[in-house]
C-alpha cells in the first residue's frame, strides 16, 4: 500500500475457513528504541488493551460475525488474528479496527494491571514456563529476552496510558506491520477494505538497540513444588546474520537437531531406554534478528545424566558419525514434507507468511531454500556452534520438604 502497509492474499477457492493475521514487528525484547527505554511487558500490555474500545470490546464484534479471535506477543512480534467460516470481510474490518484505533485511558490501564499480574502469577506456577525463563537467563544474562514477556509486577507499575500510546504510535506504523489473509476471498475486496481503513502514521521510525551480549551463564538449579525434575539444555548461537540467510540457518539447525535427537535418532532411543527422558522431551530452534538459540528440555529422572548425555552427544563428531547421505536425504525430505503438509492449513500459511515478511523472505521460496541445503552445510553449522562454551543448563528439582 502507499503508506507502506503490506497485504498478502492467498485465495483458496473451495476452502470454507478464512484465516487472517495482522503482525507488528514489535515484541517483548524491543524495550530500547532511540533514546527511550520502555518498561518490560509493554508490548504485551498493548496487545491486551487494543481489544478495548469506547463502549465495546473487539472480541464481541468478532463473535457477532462468527469468528474466533486471538492475539499473542512473542520476543520480537505481536500478532492479532481471526478464523471464521462466515463474514470474512466484516471480520477483516473488525481486525483492522482492532489494530488501528487505540483507546488507552488511566482507568482501563489501571484495571488491566491487575489482570496481567494475575496472568504472571499463574505462569509462575507452571514448571515449563519457569524453566524456559531460567534457561534464557543463563543463555542471555541481564538481557530483555530473559524477562517475562508480560513483564513483572514492578514493571507493570511503570506502564501508563501515555507511554502505551507513544509505544503504539512508534511501533504500529503501517510500514512496520503486515496483513495476511488466506481463504476463499476476493483480493480486490480485501484491497478496498484496507485502503478505506483508518491507518494513522503519527510515530516516527525509531532505531531498535540491543544490549551487548554478555558471556553465557554457567548453569544452575532450584527447587520447585513438582513431582519430577525438569531440565533444560541451552545452546547460544551468536551469528551476524539476518533475512534469507538467517531463515536458512534455522532450517539447517533444525535438521541437525532432528538428526541427533529427533524421535527416530539412536540418541533419542538410547535416552528413552536409560530412563533419562520421557514423552515430554523436545527441542526448539529459535532464529530471530539478534537472537539465535536452541532449547532442549523435558522431565527426567536424573538431571545430571540428562545434561551429561546431551553435552557428550551434541557435537560435530557425533553428527559426522551418523549423517550418511541416506540419512541426510531422509531428513531433508521430512522438512519438505512438513512444508507441503502445511499447505492444507490456512493458519499455518498465514502465520508463516506474516513472520517471513519481516525477514524479506517469500513463503514460496522456502521449498527452494530447503532444497539448496547440502549435507556439508549441516556439518559446518554443527562444527561451528556445537561447542561446550556455547552451552548451558538449568534444572528444576522436586521440593522434598
């Protein structure tokens, strides 16, 4: 669009479901912008309060038009979405109203603080959440990514209607957002609706700044009221990379992890046989601008064995020993298959397209990107990053009192 707002439309004739997402390139880590330092949790606070309008809640409008709506805040993005079987154009107008017309007052901000604080306290009782925060604090000491996305009770007190509005105006500029809609829709109607909507460009683009990364923590543990220990093993990958190259690197690292500890790997089978892991075992590769890391976690009967097994077997030497040409081709076909399978899901298409826009990568490029990866690429990435100095851990142990 003329104002910099990007629309991506994927017409799927014959599909009953329509799914749409608006994404802003603004998340929990974006607390330093220009000379400003924003309170932790402000991106998440905006996500909550944009649903409030004078005299009505946007969720009620979505329900009136037969749509399910939701929103979420991640480390680097905030997204607002709906899915529906009817009234896609009315729901699109409602989605644009949601993100374009903020209504922040002293009263509604004050009442929201209590609601979000309750949410924070609820998550503190969840071991999976606590463990993720603790391992991130080891991977990135004193960095915004180690803060709760929702903030803390103290930072909530620093958020008010004025700095909410300023943060909104700075970050919800049309050129810092995109819209994806997938389903049986008319592109011309979509374009007309967006052109006639109420985008305001009051804020000025601000340069995001990040803390200088400090050395990785040496690991730690604490007790919690749980019946079984939970452990996390973290790998920090410091690379000066963005855009296409960063997205490709994420695919490569996923393939490395799938080869070494995926469910079909000998390591996974061995850890299961030894009773080190159970069905909760998983890994997650995150590749964002300024942040790239892997978290491996799960319940375990022996935290020390969990950490030691991963430290020993996540290495270039281990990968080289098992990554035959046949194994590599199977892992690569699995990645292509997952991409193709997602074409049946409007939700999967829309969310990935919206995210990739901020990395200047076309969704349709992904299959070519995966095809361009070679076995030597996986060996190179493992040799570069699977080193003890890039790794740390955190354990949650049962409180035996």
